[in-house]
C-alpha cells in the first residue's frame, strides 16, 4: 500500500468496454424507436438523454480513486438498507408490489441501487475477511458469532416476559404445564450453551467486527427486504451477483455441495410458504406456457412467437407484427430483446449476444489486471451484474427461464436500469484507469 | 495480482457456456421452428370474417323448384342495453345528489314495491334548486322515462320541487320484454321460454353481445319491430337478416329430400370448416349431397392488434397481399330424377297408412318417384316451435322418421317368384318347356307345402306358373336350385346387399344361403329354400331392391344403381355434371328367357290375373275405366308378406277381420308398357292385406299419370332456356 501515493492516473479509458457499451446502447435506441413508433414516438430521444447522463456518470466515477470507492462501500450499504426499509413506509406501489420511492423530482427504486451496493459491500467484506484456502460454509454464516445467541436469547426472553408461549405453540397445552416448563428450560439451556460456544470462539479468534456480522448477514438483509416488496426478479439477481462474487473468491468444494443442497431445500420451502400466488403463477406458466396462453403464460408465449417469427433475417425495422400490433407486452422495456429478434432476426440477435459476451470478457480482463483484491472483486461484481441481467432477461424472453421483471442492460428503455449498468461500467473504467502503473 | 489469471479464465468460461446455450435456443426458435412461429404470429393478427352465400337449390326433373332459400329475420337482444329500473332510479338519485345510503334504501323500496306489486308513488325527495329540477325534467323527457313525477307545489316564495316515482311504471327489463311480446303477438306462456333461454345465453360477458332471441320471426312482426326500433322505443333489440331453407311442396318427397339442422358442438370438433350456428344436411338428398349443395364460405381477412382493433388498410395490403378476400363458392344446384307429377300421384293415390312407393326408369336406374308414408313436413321440423311435433313423430308407431323405401325390409312374398324363375334359367334348371305337375301340395320328406290353390294347377310351365302364381311350381324349382344357387342369382340382382342409392342409411335386407342358416341356426334344412323360393321364410327385401331387380328383368338383364340426381348445376344454371346410368352387374342368360318371365308377369291385370280386380273397382271408377279403355296394359306381380305366422291351412286372411298390426303387407310391382317397359313401380302398403287390392291401384294411378302427364314430355319443361346450356 506504500505505493498508493505514487499511483499515477494514466488517462487511458478502456476503449473496448466503452465501444461495446455504446454499441449496445445504440442497438437499444433503434429498437426502442421501433417498439414505441406508434405509441410514444419520442421515447428514443429520452433514452438518448439517459445515455448521455450515463456517460457523464461513467466519467464521474472514473475520476474517483478506487480507494475512495472502498471507503464508501459500507456507508452506501447503510443508505440502501435505510431506503429499502423506507419503501415499506412511504413507497409507491406498482403492479402489486412496493418498489418506488417518490422524491418529488424523480423516483428512486432502492432495489436497483441494492444491486450496486451489494457489489461494493461484498467486495469490501471479502477483501477484509479472507480465509486462506477458500471460504467454508461456516465462515460465511458464522453460527457462533456473539450476535446469534444474543438475538436468540432476546427472542426467548420475549417469549417468557409476554408469557404467550402457549398461544404461539398451542400443542403445549395449558400454561405452566409440565411440557411448557420443559420447553422453556430446554430453550434456556440452548441459549446458555450457545453463549458458551460463542465465548469459546471469541477467546480463540479475538475481538473483531466479524464476531458480530457475517457475509451471510450482509447479503441476506437486502435480499429479504427486496423479496418482501415483493420483487423476486431483483432479489434473485442480488443473490446471484453476491453468490458469483463469493464463488469467485473461492468456496471449498464440500461447502459448495452443502450450499447447493441447502439451496434446493430453501427453494422447496420457499415455493410452499414464501412465494406469492402471482409469483407461483409465473413459474407455473413458465413450466407450461401453452396451458395458459391468455393468462400468465401470455407474455412468455407471445415473446416466443415474436422471436421465432423473426427467423433468420427478421421482418425489418418497424415491420414486426408482434411488436407493432402490441401482441408483445412491455416491448420497449423487459421484452426489447424480442423486438430485436423479431425485426432483425437470428444473426442480429447473435451479434448482440456476442457483444455482451465481449463486454463481459473485457471487464474480466480489467479485473485480472487489477492490483488489489477489492478492485478485482469490484470488477467481477460489475461483470456479474451485466452477466446475470443478460442471462435472466434473454432467458425469460426465449422461454428458458420464468418471466420476472428484469431488463436487458443498455438496450431496455429506462433511466434507473441504465444508470445501474453505467455505474458497473464506471467501476471497470475506474479500476482500469487507477491501476498501478 | 490478488487473483490468478486462471481464475478469471474459468470465470470467463461461464458466460461463454451460458450464451452458447441461449444461441442454441435462438437457433431452435428462429431457424428450426421459425416457420411454425411465423404462422403463429400471422394467426395472431389475421382475423377472418366469413362471407356467406346461399345453399344450392334442388329441382325435380322437369325443372320445378323443390327446395330453395327464402329471406328470414332473426331477432337479437343485447341484455346490457335493455332498460333497467334500478339503474334509472340510481341515475335520478345521482342527479339529485342523494347519498349512496339513501340510494340503496330507495333501491330496497323499489324491490319491495315490485315484489308486492305496489302501485303507490314513492317519494324520492324534495329539491330547492330550480336548476337541478329542470335538469331532471330534461332527462326524464328526453329519455322518455315513465314512472317519474315532478311536482312544483307553490309554498310561499321559495321554489320547491317534489320528485316521486312509481315502481311499476319505471322502465324495466320486464316492461321491455312485455312490449316485445306484444309486438310479436305471442302468448305469455310461449314467450316466457324464449326469455329464459336467452337469459341463459346472456350470462357474464354475454350480456354485452347480441344474443339470438328468436329465429325466423313472422314478417308482420318483423315490420312492427323494425318500426319500433327506428323510433327508439325498444333499446337493446335488433333484427338481423338471415336465410331459411324452404321446402316448397311441404310434405312432398320429404324422405328423399331430407332437411337441415343446426350443427352440434360435438360435430364441430371433427368438421372444421363449419362454424357454430351453421346448418348441415341431416337426411336424404340434403345430407348425401351436403358437399355439393353447401359450397364453400368466402373469407375476408384483416389485420388486428392485440386488443382486436382493426389496423390500417395500408398494412393490410402489405401483410396480406392479394389473397385478403377469398370469394365464396356458392353451392351447386341439383336436378333430381324425381318427377313432380309422378311423385304427386304416388302420394295422392297411396291407400294405406304406412309404406312406400318407388318408380324407376327402366334401363337407367333413375328414380322417378320415391315416397314413404307417413311423411312429414321438413319446414315444420326445422321451424322454431318444433318440440311437440318432434316428440309426436318419435312416438308414432308408424315410424314417420324412417324412409321405408330404403330403410325397411319385408318378406317379398310372391313378387319373389320372378327372381326364383330367373335363377332357374340362370342355372339351366329351368327351360321354357320345363313342366311340373301341381297337385296342390308339395311334399319333401315328411313335410308338405300347400299351393294356395288347393286343387292344384295340374301340369304347368314357367309362364303359366308366374301368371297363376302357382306355389308348387316354385317350391319344386327352389328345391332343385338349392339355397346357394338361388341366393347367387338373387344377390346378383341386388338382394342381400345395398343397392348404392344416393340416400342415407340404406339397409341390405337378407338373402339367406346355406352359410346364413348355419351361422344363424347351426344347421340347414332343405325346407328353408322351399319357403324362400316363394318369398317367405327368412328372405327379406327393401322396396328399392325389388324395383332394381325387376328393372333388370325388364331391361334385358342389367342391374343398375338406383339414382336420385340427374344433374348437378352451378349457381348460374350451367351443367357441371350429368349423371350417367351406372350398371352394377349383368345376368348371363339370354334375353329370350327374360322375355318369358316378362310374359309371365304381363297378365297380372288381365282377366284371370291376380290383380284383375282393379279393372272393375267400384271405389275407383275412373281408374278402372281408364285401365279398361286406354289400351295400356300394365304388367306386374302381386305379393303378400305375412306379418304373423299363421297355420299353413289359412294362408291369407281377410284384412278387414284382423287387427291392423297383424295384417299382411301388400306388395305390388307393376310396369308399363308391357311390350317394351319404360317404368317400373313398386308399391308396398304395410298391413295392406292383399297386394292386388291395396297396392295395385297406386301403381295403376301412377302409370296413368305417366301416360297422361309425363311420358314423351322430356325433361326441363319448366326450366327457362338460359338455365341449362
């Protein structure tokens, strides 16, 4: 770190990344112009304005030192958590979920910010908390952190003070029965044992912040808050991004297997108890889109028809019947790839996908050349943001994945989504520029 | 370097793999399945509207129209547009700015008053504002809402208006239906069922669509309703033009012509080119020639967006091109071989209650008349109020639904002797000079069969045997032939199999041979063929089979397929197809032998013949006179089919002394002229007793019509020159 002061800023923007990004943004403008040709003909101008603002944002981020980005990681995290909580209090609902914060001049979607803040927070956490040989599952969860028995004992005390244990657990029978006493005694014993184990860990490892917080906590807090909005698409993207970064840092094989099994269990439990009906319907309609063509499978089915009917060379700009006759839903935002595939055909779709691939690989190359763990992880996170958005979006419009509201980076219309991805690009340019010479 | 290059390389491998999968998916969707999805996208935006056309007409052979189409008017009701008293009340309540609670209360009052038929005026409220009062007054007057009263009592200087309503006078659905009923001049009971069935169709979203209320309303009612609609008196009611099939001569040839009916939901699944509500031929010509008569609907295609709105015409041109409109192909017309005069004569002259008459052109197989009794009126069957008629017809023991000419089989009785004789010649057992001695009884082993003439006919050859209808001669001949040889010739002549007539549900009858008995009874006894040789026993025939077989005997040995349609014409009246006689089989034997059989049949109405009584029928003096004086000789054969097996001694019972259902069936097969037959007529009078009495007069009457009105006139006499080129 001694050379940090000597780090000279060599103004050499990574040209390939910028080129790919602008090309993709241009593809977006063309398709937005076609999709909104008859309904809102000036929409592509708005998108051009957003792109211009995005470029400014990229430049802005590029000139901040990478070290400063490391410093703002946790404060940024804190602000986003606050905003996510605020959404539940004063948020604006849209389509059955609370996602927006109205700030008067413009609206903020904290879950969109969360994708970015998680890149920063995860990168920061993984930089500071390193386990040689790769993380084990218990390094990620840290079950014997002191915070765990404290929270548990608070819950137990709450049960005892309110004396409502019999109300919550009716099978125990009458209050103060032998069963109840046995249970309370058992709970107290577990609490004591847990405290004991926590102190053992404390003695062994000494005091540090990770005795209170684990990576698991950092990731799960925003995840749960977004899931509760409810916004399954963003929540799963957040999880995927963080997961990718942790995986990149290194997870031991045994832990990987257990984590996978655990994930499957969670999916089963989640399907039965957590997912809302509309989310289940989306998944069901994904598994069998033809069964419900007029209902929830409608979007998926129409999107597939649009893509398939584009065939090799497409129907031409402004000639896509699925797009122009509004059979394709939300054709300038989530389903913009279907517009592309319908009007420009298979080859153009492949070219756009290859552009994304080139962009992601260029980003990873920047990461590979970074000198610091934090910078590397930041870039990997940024690449993960782009990768997961493209995969989930194209996956859902081609019927490989269920329909969740995820946009296609740089191509879909929308300021919030574009800004997020521009920040990701900004991270890469930043790291590329501030790389030690 | 915090992470190794290798790690980034592996990380980069993941997006490569994933995007490859996506590209494979795109390849599958866009290239492998591209055509399929292209069609799918087209069916998304292409809406098709059928262009209707009329069904082909059906004419008889001289060109008289038997079936055509007439304009009709169907009545539709859109429930959502009907007046609603609760809505009206709410509307006025809102104008008066009443609270929603008050409006609810008024709604309850209205409901109560309607239930109790309370005709009192109910207070809506009092208003102080002159403006609102005049506004309400305007609404009430412009929308002609009855049952709302606005009073302006003068109380001091302040303005005040009082609004009251009468529950029974407010415009309501019931009142609208009542007005409609009066316009249609229907009784209350009849009308109620229409209202309930329409209400059923109008549930849910159906209330916003016009629902078919009544088909084919009378023209006077149509005129009254149209007048009321144009005055805006009955909102939600509309009439639409439609086309109804018309059977011009009502009952005439009903079984041959058949009728149309609405296609069922089940049939729609297999018949893809039909739409709900369309009609399809159910019986007779209408069914068999459905394809020709129906033609093909045209299609107009246009472009719609996702909400079903029609899109711009310019796009329609580019997307759909020149095949946007496909013109309909109108149905073809049919010229039947039926002759109006002969058909009318058959139906007029038929004496029994049930049975059938068939007239065949000798040497072609074309059917000049085909009647089955009792018949029905196809117009009534497809009419609106047909339930009673249909159930009465289904319960009728005389089975009016059945076309007895092709769907019913009977023992042929003595008419079969001619066939036995032909079989004898065919197998060289019989020669013109083969004589047999009729002693009045035929012995076979211990069994014996009686000739109807107890004293016997003495030594007799085939012509005399046919003339006198000697049973013994044919017992013996049949025995010599055996069952298989008799069945062989009979089957060649068309018995025991379908004739192939262009009518539906023809049955084959039974022509037993040895195998038949072995299958049915497990054994064969030589006596069976003895019975069959005179048309008793197990042998059964349909009237059309008998007509075809006699045609073959008379025309020199060719078995023709019977046909009802002579020509198919297009909508302009140009001939598209002319049906030719279709020969199915030929008899081997010489025409000389067949002439002998014909000779044996020629004396049936001569003095001494079995139908000679017809020459002096006191109940048919004109016919008898014509037969005696015209010089026309009718040949033929009587036949009696026993319905109830009685003892052999009393073979034929006096028909007047037996209950109707136990009387014998009466056959008569006649032809004329005797020397060179042109027409062969089969009449079967069910339970008619003796053929010569019950059935022969029908044949005679038709022959008379043939000579007086049909013969030599040629076809198309009623057609304009331009119709057939």
